[in-house]
């Protein structure tokens, strides 16, 4: 399964990507809106893990582009804030299948990605 991880904190991206690779995922890590959209222009991912705390660019623009270009891609927004704790992220990002906190254990994230990635119809 192909996973695009959009996270600009390299230590966190390394931790998550290592856990995803251990479960057999092919993971591409990018750290900005521009890099994420460039990837999505030339390739696809069954699952897009998207940091809503992204410092370089607008994460919702990445989600919009992914939803338009690859409507079957499952999107998992990740944040350290409570901004979308009311569930409104599901209205803003139609491909959202679940949300995670940045404090989620890497093995839990991997299990969730595996579940949603295997159910993707890409």
C-alpha cells in the first residue's frame, strides 16, 4: 500500500514512517504543501496522512487537491490542537476516514493506516 505522509517535523515523520514501513507500506514523506501537491500530480496514495499543524503551506489545500485528483484516497488528518475536535474536519475534508492526535502511538497509527488502506478502492 502506498502512503503519503505530509509532516514537517522530521523526528515525528521518521518515527511514523518507520512504523508504517514495518507493516509493509511504501511510504513517501514530504514536508510542505508544494511537495505534497507535486507528489499527487504525478502519483497516488491509498492513504494520505496529513499534518494539520504544517508550517509550510496550507494542509487543507493539500486535502482539497487530493480529494479532487484522487477521490478514493483515504485522508487521515493529524493535529496537536483541538481545533477540529468537534468533528468538523469531516465536513471540510470529504475523504477523511478518521483523525489522529500527534501523540498517537506509531503502532496504532500503522494499524489504522493498514485498515483504511486495505479498504481503499484506488
